[in-house]
C-alpha cells in the first residue's frame, strides 16, 4: 500500500495488564467480596476507556484525512464554473463543431480564407478624433442581462477593440479573468469569472466576418478565447502586425500609447492577480486603457500605411496598384492569418517527461555516474508535480519550482522540516509569484501533501506508470484526500489506460515483449533523430522599404549582417532590414506562407516535446529538381512527431510504388555489371547499372564478398566455390583477388555506409583508380540524406527524414537505352544503388522532358495531397497550400544565382 503506518502495541499492552488485574482479583475472591467488586469495576472501566480511546483516535484520523487537502477550505474562483471546455486531463482539446459533419479543422476556416482572398480595405476604425483624457464612465458586465445587451450593441457595430487579461499562476492551463471591449462610444469590462458559463453568447459576434475586431498582439488572445469559451475570431486587425509592416522600432502597446496618445501605462499590472473582485481602481483604469485607445491607434497606423503606399506608387507613376501589393492589405492579411490558429494541449507520453529531461540536461548531466539516482528522483518528482498540478488546477511553477526539484533530488531530505527547509532555500531567489504576493515556501499543495515526499524520495521503483496509479488512488480515488472537480475528474480515464497495459498473461507475454521492444525502439529513435533545438527561430527579414520578406533562423540573419548586406532593426525577436533591393516578394507567389511565424510542433497532432523534419516530396525526387524549384524552399519541409512520421512515411512508400508502375521505372536497381566488362554506352568512367536480368544483385555481391573474406578458408569447398562464382560474375568471369573482394564490399553502398565500413575494417582506397567502381572522392565530405534508414535496418533508402540538406547533393546521372532494349544508367556514386536515387533521377528527367516545369509542379502537388491524406494535418502553418508553385528567382547576392557559382574545375 501507499505510505504504510505502523500499528501501535498500546492496545495489546493494556489488555494484558487488565487481564492480570482480573486474575489477581479472582485470586482474592474468597478473602474479600468487596475487593472483588472493586476489581471488576476497575477492569470494566479500563476496557471501556480503551474502546472509547480507540474510537476517538479513528474519528480524529478520519477527520484529519477528510480535511488534509487545502482545497477543502480554500475557495478558487474557477471551481464555481459549471462549463469547462479545457480540463486538465490528458485528452486532446475538442474544438467547436458547427454540425455533425464538421471536420477537426477550424470551424470558420472557409470564412477566414474568404477574407484572405477578398480583403476589406475600406474600414474606418474611429471617428477621426480622440479625447485623450479617458472619462470615468464604463460598463461592468457581470450578469446575463448585461451580456445580452452587450451582444446587441456589438452586433450593430462595424468595428470594436478587444483585449484580455489572463490568470495563469493558480491554474494549470490558465483562464481568462477579464475581457475589455471598446466601441467608438463606450468601454465595456466583461467579468468573465461571473459570466463564464454563458460567454458563448459572444461567439456569433466574434465570428461575424462583417465586423472587424481590433487586437494588439492577438497571437495568444485568439487561442485563449477558443480554449475558455469556444469563441473564434473572424475578421481581425492586429496593430502589432501593422507595426511589423511599417518596421516600427518597437511594437509594444505601451510604445503605441505613448507615441500616438501621449499616455503612459504600467505593464507590471499584467502580473497582477486579475481574479480579485472587486478590482482596484488603478487596475480598472489599466484594463480600460488597453482597449480604449486601440481604435484610434489603428486609424493612425492605417493612415501611415496608406501614406507609405502613396509615396511608392508616385515613384512608379501608377494611379492604382494591385491590392496584393498594398501595405494596408498586407497588414490585414497577416492579421487574419492569425485567426486560423487552433488551441492545443501540450500532451506528452509520460507526466512531466519533458520537464524532467530539461532539468537533467541543464543541471545533472555533468555530474557523472553519481547523478543516476538524482535523475530518477527528478523524473519521479516531475511526475508527481505534473499530476498534483492537474488535480489541484495549479501551475507547475506554483506547485514546485524547477530549482526545488533539483535540490530535493540532490539532497534527499526525509523529515518534513528538512523538506521545507530545502524548498525554502531553493526558492528564496526564485520570483515565481507576482510582484505583490507574499512568497509562501512551500506551496499549499506541498504543505497539504508533505507525507508523499518520503515515499517519492526513498522508493526505488522507476516505473512511472505504477507511481501514477498510486498517486491517483491516494488523492482522487474512492477514498482520496483531494476533492473532485471539473478539472481533475478526467484524470481517472488515464487509470484505465495504464492498468490495461499491465494485464499480462502467459499467452500474451510474447505480444507484450514486442510492445516493450517497440516502445524502447521508439524512445531510442526519438532520442537519436529528433531535433535537438527549435527549428523555427522566427527571426524576421525586411526589405529596404520596410515590408516583411520572410521569417528565418538566426544563422541566415548573421549571414547578411556579416557581409554588410543588412542592418539590425530589432533584438527580440531578432530582425534585420536589407540594404539592397531583393529580387522578389512573398506576395509574388500568391500566398503568405513565408511571412508567417511558425510553431515548433508537429503539424499533424500538435506534439511539441519532440519533432523531426519531414520532406513531403521525397528526397530521391527533389534532389534532381531544377535549382530554382528546390533551393531554400521550406514550404515542403514540415515538422512531425515520430508517430505521424511513421504514418506519412508508410504512405509515401506505398505511393512510390504507384509512381514506379505509372512511369514504368523500377524503384530499385536489381542488378549491377562491372564497367570494365560491359560496354559503357555513355562513354564515361562512372558506375554502370543495368535494370535487367543480367548481372548480380548489389546485396548478393556484398554478402558473398564478406563471407569469403571472413570465413573463406574454413568454408566447405562447394559453398566457397558458389560464392566465388557470384563475385566472378560481377568481374566478368575472371579470377578474383583479395583486393577484388575488398572493392566488391563497397558496391552499391551509400557514402555513409562506406565511411562506416572503412572505419571498421580500415580499408584503404587511396590507390584505387578512377576506373574502379568506387573512388576515394566518393567517401570524402559527402553525406547521404537517407542514412537514417540504414541505421534502423530498413532496406529502402530515399527516406523523407531530413538529416542533411539534400540541395548539397548533386548527382550527375544519365539514362540510356542499349540496342537490346535494356536500360542502363550512369549515376554518381553519391547515391546508393540499393536506394531510390536512380529511380528518382529517371522520373524527374522524364517529367522535365515531356512536361517541363509544369510537370514537376503537378508532381509536387500530388505528393502534398498524399501527405495531407495520410495524417490529416491540423497544425500546418498559415499559407501552406497543396497548389504552392515552389518557384523562386535568385537575387544578385544569392549563392544559388548561376552567375555567383564558381566554375567547376575540369580534369586534365
């Protein structure tokens, strides 16, 4: 059982003593009848007192257990909510469905995309004038009647401003504590705590595409409204996006208020406790200020956008320009792209897994083998913290800080006093509470459940599933110490999932062992191949006229700055402005994909704890595309988790077989022939592959050569002769030497495999001539983009997993037909003969020859459709499109511009 309590021997001792009294008194019965009565009376009273004391102890213990959790005496505002859309369970969030046939995509996706195609440019946000002195008049909305009146008012407006105030410290997911709405005539403060359960009344107004909603920095507001109320914003103007287009030195609301309205605001109020009621006057003024001036600021920014536009159009001597090039339309387009975001929970395979990995990496990895026990303790404490935060609806940092977990794991205190002291010392410098709160070390959660820690710190089990079950049973089971709520009841569903995995019988033992092996293989795969750092840094590059060109990583920014081709215009996040005129603009391609910030999550399911780059168009085709259709094109490189990668990769492999049948081009080179024995139809000295029945399989050749090298002298003569015939067939029937066997080992290998074998066996290839199948140059400095598949023992190369940049690999290959109808291919040995490289080369050549670049674009669209149908991605970046062209023009300074490429040295 969980936390055993030793049974006292007091009752047994008392009974023994009283029995002795009875016997003694019985011994005195014949001498004195009066003494006998006294003895019986004493015995009766003693037994009665023992029973009463025992009953009192049980009652007191039961009473203590029933009040052990602080939630039974401390009221939290969110516990009064009767409708909670996002609870703290491990189930994914369910978005609004407008009808039974709705998909899992955005419920208003069609309306938002319609706005992106036909932008509304004639919006007047304010009346043109603004009284900079804010009056004391406002409307506090805290009941259903007032909320309905607000809905009626907003339904008549063409535009209104919105801002939200969140509370996150005493809530696991956080919740919206206040919404500020300002029309041209009135300010409204919506008490979302009081009217939480009926906030859906505002949904139709916010989703109305004919009413423009003005936010500042709406990235989080949009998903918070979805999370708490199923409110989806349609038709948005974000003043922060307008600042980006204008290349303002700052984009904060405080900067805009001071610049356009002469008003200063104290942003420290953002950290205040917005749950308190009534709100202090200064907090009310701060909340009103965020929305009150927003319409006027939007008008000022739009005016600047129009003026900047007019200046550019005058230089072009054009009366009107396409809306796609309009600065106002660009700001509106970026704003509405935010509306396509969807709220998702951060889910992980095991509670606290990602937090534990981060702490171990930051604090314990450098401690050597002595840190193994500390690492196990960190994992258990993180699991406990995650579960307790979900049960009590508290933030992780409120329950137990990272510093506290590391200190507990390193010092392992056991007594309550030592535990509290350790926590206080660890958190003494950690400001995880808001500025006006009095620090409490430890937190209410820890104080109420201190008896959990001796078990967590002393128990040696590393099975987090068992720990999960025990904690649930102790705290929210049938006799749990913590109260049920709308936030934690969903955790019990996790219990059934976990316990079902442990129901193992003798008959299912083999199946379970396979599941364990598969899980271990998956974890190893994640550890080895997942991205070790964020892929998207969301740094910005602006043109010299202030228009946003794209988002990129820091390395690209540094490249421009180091060459004095750009200047830094912002530090957080970094942004640069080019000092030259770029060749093209994002809008030239007809979409906004390259001017949208991107999240480091799986585009399929939203997993954020690990992800891999995935090439939607397989590398075996893409590396042969023309340069301007592939270089620096990130549209078809997305992030996926391991599970989504498996689905997408399997689907891609099946579709490759369909492509092979459609074009009549086999996926694999089945046979190879030696270039010295077979006439080279191309006249070159490269490897020759024949897609026919003659020759020998590369794998068969290598297997025979390896067996002869390792075990030749000890083999039975008949078997040795059979293997020699395989190798002789490759060499044209002549006698073979040890050197021939060594060379045969490398036939069909990828560069990665060659380097591995060379390192393992110490094979020297420096003396091989250029006429041999493999030269030393094939092994130096070349990375196979598909080496991952060889590592995990899957025979097919051509994987979509991005390990290196395939644009660096430029295999030069040609396809020829011989007189007998057999197909020969000359191909650079950068591509393994066992993979799909030759197949991809021939497919691309066929498309270019018969259909040109249009054929390539249609081919790419087919692969995008395959990807979409395989995993039904719900989190693709805004602007991603199956019909994306992928074409780009290279500027004067681009390393991919043919004019800037160094001439290839020719051999004498």
